[in-house]
C-alpha cells in the first residue's frame, strides 16, 4: 500500500496586507504636523508679528510729526511696512529650521524612511512653509499698516489703501517673506547646520545687501540691485527709500529666480548626499 503525501502550497502574499505607498498628500500632512509641533515655529511667528506690526506702528508714531512737517524728507508710504526690515530675520529663521532642525535631531532619517522620494519631501516642506509665511507676512503687514496709519492720519499724512503701491506692498510683504523662507530652506539643505545657514542667509540679505551700495561704478550699483534682499524687498514697500533699486515686480522676479536656483542646487545635493 502506497502512502499518499499531500503537498501544501503556501502563498506568501495571502493574508498579508500590502504596503501602502506614501503619496504627496501624506507627506504634506506629515510636514504640516512637524511644522506646528516644534516650539520654535510658534515663537518665531510671534516674533515676526511683534517686529513687523509692532515696529511699524512704533516708527509711524515716532516719525509722524517729522513726516508731516517735511523734516523727515520721506514719503509717508515709505513707513507703512517699515517693520519688515526686522521681520525678515524671523522668516529666515523659520525657513532654516524647517530643514536644519531635522538634521540636528536626526529626524531626517525617519522622514526619508517614511518618504523615500526626496523631491516630495522638499516639495511638501516648501508648500507648508510658503503658505504659512505668506499668510503671516500679509496679516502682519496689514496690522502694522492699520496701527501706523492711525498715527499718520492724526497728522494729516495718512496713506489710503487706494494710494499707489499701498495694497501691493501689503500683499508683497507676504510674498517676500515666503520667498525668504524658501531661500533659507535652500541654504539649509546645502549647509545642514542651523547657525551657519542662518548666518549666511542674514549676511546675504542684510549685511552684504546694504554694504554693496557703496561699491563704485555702475557694476557696483547693479550688484547691489541684484542681491536677494535688495531685489525682493521692493515689492513689500509702497515707496522705496532707495530710488535706484529695481522696480517692485522686476525685483521680485529676480529674487524668485535666485531662490529657485538655490533650491535646485539644494535639491541636487539633498538627493546625492546621505542623511
């Protein structure tokens, strides 16, 4: 009598749940949660508001009489987004910390394990950063305008929203701060160290940008005009303090191109370098 041997065929895929591929929507949700769960984000945005709206109101209060008498020698429209000079710092800080904070804690390895496509990671960070800084920058500029213009109105030199460049400067503040955040994000990808990336960003936007205007000749003038802070900030100013600067939209286009280059180089390095 011959024994019958039953053969059991095992299907390794049976009753095993498939691995769900993480898409851009999930990456975006993850970046949104990470962005708001870091305390530095809330402190930085609070400081952005305090510097942007608070200093604009304070300066308009202090200078209203001099503006009305002509002693200041400047147009009132030059002051309604004055606080932007300092709120730039916080936009740079937020953009830098979005990426360097993860390198500092090692969280970047978990991020890339969950979302291996590095382009998606960068795109998700950029969307969250751009949206938050645009809204924060625009709201801050509007509140600064309302506060500062109240003092200007009392001296008879108030600025109306319908005046040339005013509405553009309020929306432009959001655009410029969002651009600064992206610029800092690109620098953070390249440098991967918070203090170093923030130092380079502040040097390019604030220090070198101001010093460049003392360079001699036409070439020096153009170098100063094309530096990121000088080019981009014109869209956020109703009446520029510097008549030699680029026009608002031309300057924004130059700044956007510079930011795109920094991000592209940062993405290239991000894809080739280990986390």
